[in-house]
C-alpha cells in the first residue's frame, strides 16, 4: 500500500497561481505527474465542480478542495503552502494552506475518512503551525501523515 501523500505531492511556497482555479489546476497536475490520476483536466473539472457547489475555504487560512473522479487511480492528498495566500471563500481571508483530496469515484469511504481526519487536525493550532514552519517537503509529509493516521505522531512547530 502506498501513502496518500508523498513529498512529490507537496509544494512549499512555490507560485501556483493567483486564484483558486490556478491552484486547484496545479495540484491536479501534480497528482497526475505522480501517476495517481490519468487526466489532470478531468480531475480539475471534478474538483472545480465541487468548489462551485460549496467553497472549500475554512477559517484560519485553510482550504480543502476535493473530488471523487474517474481519472483518479490512487487516493491522493496534494498539499500547497502558498505565499501569498489565495482566496477560497473563507470569511477571514485567503488560504495559505491548501489540500487537494483526490479520490477514485468508487472510493467514497476513503475520501470521507481522509477529509474527516484532515479537518479535525486542521483545528489543531500545533498542526497548522507545524505545516507553516516546515522547511522541507519531507517534513510537511511527516506532519500530514501523522494527522491522517499514516505515520507517527504529528510533530509540532518549535
């Protein structure tokens, strides 16, 4: 079994675009580049259709765009730390921590389990501080894996 998130699915302070469409598209392309989905345009379209129904921005500078898509071959979590942040519809401003959850269209339970675990962790200030303080993609992956139950305990920011 592979991991839901890998260092190749993480972007730390790289320019991915100035709006949420560009960020979602860039993360979808990253999922496809890692062989976890077959069609970036389809994954983007599915995530964007979900985003149009209900924006995925959360308080505290967080966004969790997500989709079940026929193009996804392996449940995946792509993460971007953005500087500057991008508006995802949260009342308190732009998001600097963005997670794209990409699940096969047949994997509703896995999709919901990751979303639930991640959402709970994002309410933990130590978790978000650790993501904002991460200096490498490996460090960010370790933080997220701990939160979603794929690794050891979540390291905290010092």
